[in-house]
C-alpha cells in the first residue's frame, strides 16, 4: 500500500473508521468482506470532500479503512501481505517503519490512539497463548504464517508500545537464489554443500538481520533425506521439507504464574535421547551452548546452529562466554571443547547497500597457544566478492563419505 498524503488526513480517516464501525456492527447478521467494501466505497462517493480523490487515492483509503476494521493487524495488514517487505517496526502509535530491499522507510500512517496499538499487541499475544502487561512487559510470539513478533509494553518503552514483526518468507530461499543475489559464490556454495552432506558441524554467525536463519535453512537442504533430524528453535522459523524423519521442538515461555517454561537447554538434553543423526539449533544465546557443544562432541556429526557475532573471532569469544554461564570450567577446557565440536564457522553480514553477504568461511583448526586457531578458507573482498584463500585441513569426514572437493 502506498503512502496517503494528499486531500485528507488522519482525522478524516478516524472519523470514517468510527462511522463505518457503527454501520458494520449495527445489524444482527454478519456482513461479508465484499459487502463491507461496497459500503465503504459508497460512503466515499457520497462524501463531497472524499469524492474528489483520484481513483488511486480512493482505493488506498478504502483499503486503509477496511483493514482497520476487518483484519487482524489492522492498518499494518497490507504490509504483512506485501512480499517485498521483510520487516515492520512500530515505535509508538505515530512512528511506523518498514524494511524493503534492505532499506528502512518511514510510512505515513499512525494508530488512532496508544490504546489501539496496545490492544493490537495484546490480541497478537493472546492468539498464541501469551500475555503482555506491566508485569510481563516483553513478549516474543509467532503468527500463523510463521512471522516473528516482538512487543514491548509502554511501562518500559518510553516512547510508547513497541511492535516489531519480522516476516516469514512464503517461499523458502534456496542456494541458487543466494548465488543469483550474489550473497555467495557458486564455488563456496558447492564447498559448503559437500561439508554438510559429509557431516561437518557448521556454525553460522552474524549480526542482527544478517540472514543467519535464512542461510541455516538453505544449508539444511543439503542434509541427506534418509537421516533423522532433531530441530530445536526458540520460535519456529525454519522450513525443512525434504526430511521425512524430522522432529521439531520449540521453546515455551512461562505462564503468568512463572510455571511451564521449557528452555532450549532442556530441549537439547531431551534431543540426545531421541536417537538423532543430526541436531539443528536455530540460535544459541546463553548457557545452552554447553549442551550443544557436548552433543557435537558425542558423535552427533552434521549439527547446525547460529549465533550473534561481529566476526568469526568475536563469535568464538561469545561462545566461550556463553559456555561459562553454564559451568565454571577452566577456559582452556572450554576452548578445547569448542574446537573439538565445531568444524566450520560461516560469518554473514550486511553491506552498506543493505545486501546480505557471506563475508568469511573458516575451519576450526584446533587449539594452539591457549587460543582457538582458525584456518580461513573464503573471505569477502570489496570488488572481488567471496574469494578462496585457503585449503581445508581436516578432510577425514569427507574421506569417510567418499567425497572429494
């Protein structure tokens, strides 16, 4: 939906929404969407000021009023349905932004009142059996289409209730699409495909919105279809369709009485009793990293996971810190566990033009001089793209599968 900036303002829209709400709810019989659209269009034609709108402006106004009255996300619904838009951000009732093509843009829309925005957030939370209020001011949820929702209540968000929706792609992106978008080269893609098929444990790092989940989903497509895969996520996002023997588990937040929570740590421990060939952990954020690393070290080859990091070395330091949250182990022992468990780290990032790229691929070589040593294999260079810069040292898993690079 385009921006509405001419011939009428938000007050006109509010007045019209109130009028239409009273008309559409006046009778005992439910009015269909088609009938509601006809009533709204007729009202515009009968209004002297609104009748002067262009056909495009008139249609935009019809859509805005209709979505406010008849759709779950009200004025945000058109942006949820627009496949070009990847993220919707609402900072209080008057500031709404969207991301499209990697670029942020403010839109000329606002909620009528802060209470309207709060009601929308509460309804979204209730739809997935969560609640948000002053005692529980933060909620993470997932819409029916898989889109991720985060909301922050006004008692801790000083500029009003905050709502962020990361949209779920209706069509899963594959490696061919990433190559076409120049996110990765064909050589690097072929290299990673062979590693995943051969059972290398791969970890994907990157900043916020760098494409980690998308890339994890793409790599999971290379898992042989006859293997048993356990998928563990905080909020279900991955689309793994080629695996028949697939177990999907999602963390559960505590209820209002602070009971019933199921952590990622608990799910990883449970997965080890399910006879997995591979374990996929959507994202590690805390002490569950210890269980994940130990799973990688106990014969569960081919595991995949992601985490937030600014670089490969930065991600390794974060993994060490997260490991320390779980147990007071000597740092040398932690580094040895990480180096033994993770075979490969793929680092993603966003360039200044908003594009998402694979910036580096490194092999974990081992521990030397008390530090985890990496072997850079691919590195992004401006102007050249992702170029090969080294050779794989640990080829044992490739040899066991009879795979050659």
